[in-house]
């Protein structure tokens, strides 16, 4: 990672981000919890990774998401969306963090084919730069449907329809903890010269209580075991539940059930960073310039949903979900005589459903209210 050459704009952003972090640490007494560091690194106004202007998605960015891998991802996703819109009679779609806008265009194209277009396609996006890119994508791909798209700064008060969250939960700030010989410790971040350094301190009551829940389920973790907890998950699900009057929330993300997440072999946690398509595990290296993610504890998602009054409607791997949504049929509609296009679709589908890659690593969970439990994508064997 040290071999990368930063542009003058990136170096300036780094200087400003470090000044922002050091000012916060100084005002907090010399250090801040890792969760606060991650929040600033990703979302600090004008400086955080997801709100600054650099390209993030696709070949020219830091990582590639499913809609960039294949247009069939969003088109397949359109089928369960159509099912919900048909069941409730009318409704809208809402996408959290729409990236480049490709998934929105793919879903809208499929819904138009199925004659199930939503009244509105809302995009909840915190980054003005990404809002601009999303609008450009939609103007290019589905200009005649752009009038249905509306950008929001907060959840609507009364929503009926489908909420989509593709790789959203993994970007929520997490607390990092370490099982000590006796007490649980929590990771903090402090300045060190011109850089940053990790400190371990006694865990907050909230982190200690969350670790107790984990250990009640998987057993006592060995001393030195390091991992993450997303304490923002329950408040987020509560806010979604308050907004969702009737419909479905579809979550697509890489993660595990709790027993697998906190498996003894995963003793250094799941935290991962991406910069220019290079993955590494040092979140302190390029704050503001690199993505920082953690896998999702889907057991915690299910528990949080239940506490918020949402029903769990389905949970499966991305491969099973996409096949259940008709991915193979959509691929079959491609013209094999158009060899480059067809082969690109075939290769994209392979990546989406690969048992050694995204197909098994990514999971899909459906949560809802006021709809039937028979959901497209979750009814297969």
C-alpha cells in the first residue's frame, strides 16, 4: 500500500482529514473510540470517503459492486420488487446509498418491462457527488424514467413498497473489541506523530453488554480474540420500521450468522479496507481515501428486526436468491450470436453466483410488514 502515488488533491484531503481527526481527538481528551474514527473517515462532511468527490465504484474506483459486475443483478432484483408492488396495489421504491445509480436503472428497466413501475423511486444518499453521478447514470440509461426518481436526505414518514439496501450495512461504523483475560477491551484511536495509533481501553457498558450477548450464543471467546460489533444496527432498523407502513426491506451484504461470524478461526475479525482495488486490513492507513467495511452479523439483523416489529420473510445466499429471482432465465434471453455481449453476461453471472465468491459470501435477507411470507427468491430448495 505504501507504494501508491497520491494526487495533490488526495494529499490535501489527507492533510485536512488528519487535522479533523486530531482536533476531535484533542477535544475528546486524546483519543476517540474506533467507531467514531470510522464514522469520520467515511462520512465527515466534505472529507469522508463516501462524501468526498473521488471515484469509488467500478474499474476506475476502489472496488466493484454487483450492479457493475452484471446488469442482470438489478434486473433480477426487479422481479421480487414487482411482486411486492403487485401485492400491495401501489407503492414506491427506496434505495439506500445508490452508488453510481446503475442498480436503480437496472431495477427500473425491469419493472418497466413487467409493467410494474413504482410511483416514485427514492434514493437516500448522503453524498452530493454521488447524487450527481447517479443522476448522470439515470439520464443516460433511463432518461424517460428520471421524473420518477427523487433524492431524499432522510427516511420518509409513511412509506409503502420496497426498500433496497445493497452493501449498506457493511459500511456502518462498528466498535472493535478484544476479549481480555477477564474484562472486555475496546479499541480507540489516538494521534502518534503525523499518524495514528490504536489503543485498547476498558470497554464501554454498551460494548460489554453486546459481547455478553455474543458469548451467551457462541461460548466464551478466547483471550486476545478481536472482532466487531455494529451498535448502530438496531437504531437503523427501528428507523426503517417506523417509516415502513407496508412492504419489504431487502438487504444484500456479505456476512454470516452469529456462530460463523464469531467462529474461533475468525479471531482477528472481519474488518477490511479497499483502495484502488487492493484489499488490506489497516483502517488507519488512508483515512478518508479508502473504504472501511466489516461483515454483517445477520443474527443481529434478525434480532434487531424482531425488536423493531418487522417480520423476517427470508434469508439465503446471494446465489440461491438470484437463481430464485430468475437470473438464469434473464441470461437465456441474451442473444448468443452477439458473442462479446453474451459472454460478458455469462462471466458476470458466474461471478455473482460463484460458490467460492460472491454467491456464498453474500447473503440476502427480507424483512417486512403487511405482506405474505411467500417471497420470490426465497422459495427454492
